[in-house]
C-alpha cells in the first residue's frame, strides 16, 4: 500500500492589507489637497509633496480623481506576496 502525502498548500507571508478604492476616494474628496489619499496608499513621498503644494495646486488632485482606481490596484498588486509552497 502506497501513501502519498497531501500536496503542499501555498502560504502567504508578509502580505500587507489590501487598500480599498472607496476609502481612497473618501480621503481624496475630503483631504486631497493635503495628500491624505497618497498617505493611505503608502506613497509617503508624493503625500509630502501634495501637503507642501496643496495637491500640486489642485492639478494633481484633479488627475488623481481619474486615475485613483488604477493607482489602488497597482498598490495592491505591489503589496501582495506571491505564494510559497512549504
């Protein structure tokens, strides 16, 4: 009688929590000029830039209104970790 071991299950380590598009939009709408949505997504450098320049004098906030969906998806893909088999 031969016994086969179960296939190893993928485990995810060091995965960061996923960011939500709705939450990012709330930060953008209420505090976009201060870069709050950038801080929420972990983009500290551009968050500081937005804070010092009033959201790049409003132009950066305007651009972010139309590109925030893809920015959140990119951040979530970057923060997710590929599974490792153990």
